C-alpha cells in the first residue's frame, strides 16, 4: 500500500486512532472526522484496520487506499480499545443513558448525530480512539478544503468518467445509490429471503421526496451488488466483488 506505514509511538506523541469500519463510504466518514480532529488537536492520525479481520458477514476490507491520503499510518493488531468499545456499546444498548465516551475511547450516541471532537479531549489522554460511523459533515466542515485535496484519486479517471463528473458538477445533482446485499447461507445457492431488499417502491418514494426538496435536481444513479456468503472463507479473487453502474437520470424520467 503506497504511502502507508506501520504504527510507531514515542513518549511525547499525541495520537488519534480511527477505527475504520464498513465499506468505502463509511470508511471515508470515519477517516474525515478523525483526520479533522487530529488537525485541530495537533496530533498524529493512525488508522486501525483490525475490524476487517472479524468481518465474517460483510467481509469488508480496507478500501480508502485509492485516495491520495499521503503518509498514512496503519495498524491491524487485536487491540484492547476496540474490545472495550464493543463491550461498552453492548452495555449502552441495555442502558441507553450511559455516555458514549469511555475514557479515551470516543463512541457515539448516534451514527448521524454530531458530537463535537474538540482538542480539549486530548488534555487528559495522549492517545484517543475514535469509534463509530461519524456520518455527519459537521465533523470535518472546518477542514473541508484541505480534506478535498487529500481525497484526490491515486489513479486518473477515464474520459467517460470525467465527462460524467463534469455533467454532475454542472447541474444540481442528487446521488441515488441502489444497493443489494445478496447474502447466501453456508451450503446454499440462493440469497437468504429473510434479509430484506429495498424494492422499487422505496427508490420511487426517495426520489420523489428529493424532487420536492430540490425541484430542479437531476438524479445520478449508481448500483452496487455485494455477494456475501457465510460459513467458508472468501477466495482472494472475490474480495472486492461488486458491480457498479452509474446512470444520469433527469427529473422528468419515470423513476422520479
């Protein structure tokens, strides 16, 4: 992995350790929130990727190496902080009034609720752990311009992709992500019927709601299919097995 190094430590070093989870989108949210926090605190940022070793259901992997993040420090061991966070999270499910923070371990009350990560949190601990999904842009709004530069692709997009990006930027675009999780039980061949898939009506309603809020918008539709099986190891050739298709859909189309 280009531009990445393993974790190091010195006695006078302040560190923000971001525990990455989920797919590409979730990893970007966690990274952005933790990176902005580290910038405000003047601390080093470390990305902990150990959760992917235990992801037997979705079988995610570290995915943000396609961005030009610079000199990134990774660690992938079994760490006590994440263990305590998982146990404490289970306790908070039973006792919702417990605070999301446990010492230097910064959990979250809600994945979409903004809970400030200020430099003051580093006064008591040289190392803090950022856990959760952090799906709120308020975590990194103050660092947005620099963050955009760091999130430049490591590769050069094709002419077709550039043309689509220019078209999206030129209009008032709304992204619509159609996602399917095809979960197959061990020994089976068909997707598990107990896992609910969002049907066409859901996306019709979502696009209609967005059109009411943004009447002149055009929808940019992308599709991702994630085949998932349980009970056996995933072959290396299928680690990022997905199909993605992007289509430009004007507001007058039948889907809206």
